[in-house]
C-alpha cells in the first residue's frame, strides 16, 4: 500500500451511475459498427477514445475517494481488482484464438505469434506501431487480437496511475484548499501530454500519434482531470444541457471522420476527449441524455461492453464471407448474434463470478491461479502458433523454346508471357500450379513477387486500421527485377503482362501528405509509364490487366469505401492505357462477375486474390485475354510506327 496506514476491508466504491453504462453502450456500438464495415460509420473507432476518457474519469474518482476516506490508496488492492476485472476474459480470448489456430480455423499468419504475445503482455499497441506491416502481410488473415492495442494502452497507464495520484493528493492536501493543487496538476498533465501529440506527429508519424502510449494518455488524463474537478462537488444543474450538443457532436464526428487518416491521426484526439468530458459532465445531474442512457437497453449493453469489445473481433475474423457464404446485413447479423451469445456466457459464468467474488479466492490465490493461466497461455502460444513458410510460385510454366526460335517438332513456337506484378499474379500462379500446366501455345515466366509492386521508391501506405505498410527490404523494384523476369535461358519474353494496381487502392504518403486513389494516382502511373517504356525498348509487348473490384471481405484491409476507391484506380488505369496506347483487359468480369460490392466468386476469402479452386480456369482465361490483347497491340500502328 502507498501513503497510508489504514487498509480498508473493502474498496471504496463509486456510487453506481447507470447513465455511465449507457455511455459505454454508445462507445462500443460505434466501434462495432466500424468493424462491421458500415459505410456511414467510418469514424466509429472514436468510440475507443470515449472509453479512454470515461475510464480515466471513473478510476480517478475511485482513487480520490479512497484517499479522502482512508488517507491513502491501497495499490495492491487496486491491481487485484484490475486482474479480477480484465484478466479472465482476456486470457479466454487469447487461449481461444490459439485453439482456433491449432484447428486451422484461423490462418497462421507470419506475425500472429508476435501479436498474441503482445496482447498477452499488454504491449500490443507497440507491436502494431513497430511491427511496420509489409505489403506481404497485408492480405494475410486479419489478426484476431489486433484490438488488444487499446487495452494495452489503458493497462500501461494504470500500472503507473495509483502511485502518481497518491503523490499528487498527498501534496495537495498540504495546501489551504484540499484537492485544488491536485486538480491543477492533473489539468497540467493533460495539457502536457496533449502537447506531446503534435510533437510526436512532427518527429515520428501519424501512426505513432494513434498507437503510442503517451499520445493516448492525454484522453485518459482528460477524464482524470474531470474527476478531480468534480471531487466533493455537485456540478451546477445547467451542465445537463451540455449532453445533447456533445452527444450530437460525437455521433456526427463518428459519421464524418475518415478511417485511418484525418484529424484523429493529426493530433485532434485530445480535443475530442474534451467533448467526451462534456458528455460525462452532463450525466451528473438529472437531464435528458442521462435519462436516455439510464434506460434498460443502454445499461444492459454497457454492462457487457468489455466482453463485446473483447470477443467481437475474433468472431468477425472467423465468420467472414468466404466461410459463411453471407455478406452485407445477413453477415453482420450472424456476427453480432454469435458475439452477443459468447459475451453473455462469459459475463454470467466467468467474469461476474470472479469480479463479484462469488468464486471465493484470496488475493494471493487469485494471483497464483491467474498467473498460472497466463504462463500456460504463453506456452500454448509458442507451441501452437508457428511462423508459417510461404508457398513459392513456380518460376516457369511450360517448356521454354530454344533461343534459335525452332521448336524441333514443326509446331508453332509458343508465345512467352512474363507475368509481372505483386501477390495477385504470384498467388494465381502458385494456386494454379496445383494442376499440371498443359498448354502448348504459351510459356509463362513468373516475374511476380508477393508484396512487391516493383514501383521505384514506393511510398508508405496504410490499411483500414491505420497500420503503416512498407515495402519489404528484399523487394526489388522493376529496374532490378524486370530484366531478369523477361529473360530466361537466352529467351526473351514476347509479352509483359502487368498485373498491378492493387496497391494504389490504399492511401499513400505522397509529398508530405496522405492521399487516396480518388485524389489521383499520377504518382503511381508516372512509374508505370517508365515500365512500359522499358518493356518496349526490349521489344516486349506490354499488356495491362485492369485491377478488379475487391470483394466485401477486403474491408478488413481497405477502408469501407473500397468499391469507390477501386473504381477510381480502374478509371485511371483505363485512361492511362488508352493514352499510352497500351493494350489492356479487365479482370473484373472474370473475378467478380456479379459486380462491385458482391461476393467475388473467383477470389479467396480476402476478396482480392484468386482462390485455389478457380485458379487454373482463371489462369487459362488470363492467358487467352493476354494473347488477344497482344494481337491488337501488334496490329496497332500507333505502337509500332
């Protein structure tokens, strides 16, 4: 215990305010809608910020009251309560994820072990920040524990907070007005950590603003400062009228704030925390918003909000469109139904009995049992979650003709096509290779490399969650890779098939700012022009495959407006092909014949790559389209003077 000689038998409790549970319901609902990919809720992730501020308010209020009543804060009791509150369900989720990996339900991605351990040791936010996803990891199954980043930030804060509050309160009580010094100190801490946000943006990146612990501490401190301001005081009745405008503002920002970019990544979250404080303040006296949030439905959702947050994301990852055959509203209803069922079972049979001490465990026993469960889960993670080996696509499909041009059999010489691009052609060739390649009219040189678009100096991108995506260190640009891709054993490819264009669907950091595809992809096409010129200089006919619409499952990767983004890229690529006189064909009618927004029949569960069952037929179709486009290119006088 810190700073007191009095140890209360029971923790000092905050008087229950049902409206605060109602606020939890609003916050978790925003997050759930965002993760469901609801297009009109791109800023639903702001619900996490509301959680941070509400948590800071509640925890700091409890600590202040305990110090006032007992003369100090029992840190051991505080940490024991945190363990009872958070650890059982968290361990259940992590252990459950490991079991699903063991049974092959969740793909064993190359970063999953690291992310599970990050969740277990409460450092997932730093794993996300320093993980620096490469484009190779972009289309792997989403991490089922990625949402632990916010829990990690909270727990890092609360490991430090009780001693800090104890020191501040002990110092404040010595003054003429109890708590006044502490209140000013907490407000000062909020300002200081808020000022660290633009500094972090300047020195580091928008991603650091979102995931670094100290930048998010400001939102928790805002709630802490509010708790100190209200300690021992009844706020004036007029603050009730702050409820409606602050609630409307929060909901409006959730609707209009873009995903993965904008003010939330550029230092605006501490200001948003002040909105959350205004809403919390309005709930103290009787008022319209307090009455609304105190209704049974809001309170019921709020009481299980922690479980909803914990369980929803693994459920969403497992129950995707490819596994269920559903999309849109029906898929959302299934996901939410399963999430609610698991949450209620966990709340009734696991969380409540331990937290409310219906399972009688002394603090030492609790620590021993939870510690044993922690160690067992960590060991299980190492045993079950391995780092998988990537499948290698074949370098050549078909028999390479002799350099002399004769086949030796009197048959026409096959057309050699060099497949150039990233994981889209690489995965197509890999999956199609499961069936023997029997075509005699073509030979394929595989110049496709997973996660390597081959653009020279490809700028950083970011996915829907805001994770930064960087080119792998071993990824060669086209100036290095194309010369060896178009020539094998003295034979130069006749055709260079450019299967590119997935990368610019994402936002990229260009000329000091984040730009999306509908802002223009000239930065990308300028590099494609040089690729086309290089191929033509080597007497290789360039053919451009227009990227398809992604399927709905790609919303794990692309922002919720992925269809609009893809159309912007497709339109730009078609205009480019027409202007440059490059023959092209559209992948969309074959991969996604039902149109944009539908389940793309020939793609895998990520909504982008060809699935294994369709790959052989899709490859045949791509070859035929390429040969047709090649014929048009050869007959076009614009490209052959």
